[in-house]
C-alpha cells in the first residue's frame, strides 16, 4: 500500500503516519524529518533548506523531489510506504506520479484555529522527532522515549506558524482537488465536528477504517 498523508501543519500527519507504519510494517517517509536531519548534519542540502524552513516557506520543489525519488528507490519501500509532508505542491504531485503509483491520499482535516492552538502548544524531541502537547506533559518536559529535553521547533514559533498555514492554503490545499479528481482521496476529520480537539486514538481508528479498503 503506497499512502500519502495530506493535511495542514499540526494535523498530526507525523503521529498517525508512525502508527500506520507500525501497523502495516511499511516505512514512514517524512520530508520534514529528512530535511531536519540534513540540517543537523550540516549537508549542503540542509544548509540550503534551512533558510526556507526557518521562515515557514517551502523548500524548492526539485530539492524534495530528488530526496523522495532516491528514498523510494530503496529496498524497504518495495512493499509499500507512507509519504508524510510530500507532495506539498501540484508540481511535486505531478512529478511523483511519474515514478510512483499512489494507492490512497489520506487527507487530515482541521480548522485553522485548532491548528494554531496545537502548533504553538507543541514541543518535539530534537533526537527522535516525537511530538508532545505541552498541556499533556504534566511539567516533565523530556522525551518519553529517550529522556532528551524537549524543544520548541524553530518553525512552530507563533510568527512562523501563521506563515506555514498561509503557505498550506495557497500551495498544498489544491492537492485535495488533485487527488480527488484521481479518485484517490479519503478525508478524515481530526476534530470533533465543531473544531474541538479529540483523542489521538479516535483519529487513529478513523484512519484505520479509511485504509481498510486498500489493505
Ligand atoms: P514538516 O515537518 O512536514 O512540517 O516540514 C517542515 C518544513 O520542511 C516545511 O515547513 C517546509 O519548509 C519543509 N518541507 C517539508 N516537506 C516539504 C515539501 N514536500 N516541499 C517543500 N518543503 C517541504
């Protein structure tokens, strides 16, 4: 099963891609994680990407396309994969279509208000990337997996969050229509219907159900 996780920043793409990756034993490929790793390793790509990422802008299409093309050619992708955060523009989607066969594009839907609340209330582990809601941490601001002190992602700072949502609406939201027309779109609401947050487990159940027909 080759899956795309679509959706705005803060919708929980990373969290749910991890859950589905474990369930179906297929790799979770996050272009954001790959780019952050490249920044940490101070590679040429990383240094170039950082300028865009810190401002909440998209990294140029060709940079991420090359990354994904190389990653999907690896042996562990032979039985399926989950793309999280790619494609993010119609140009990326069109290019992806030339070297991959996508089975389903799962769209996580949320209101902007909920996303802003989530992103500005989120800390991540700088080592393993796990995200946490500050309100759920109960004062212990360390990673539950590896005990590393959690940090606020540079691009989760309030001024950058607004920019990321603006970029999402302008560049990425058109992909909903794009995959809808291809008949590959499945929508999953990540709120309770009136914009309120709901438990991760409830969303995970909705996602599993939406994917059942493809498994
Ligand atoms: P994410 O962790 O998916 O929210 O990505 C963090 C940042 O990495 C984004 O705000 C972009 O600057 C960059 N990025 C990740 N994936 C892509 C992509 N497919 N196209 C362009 N930029 C991307």
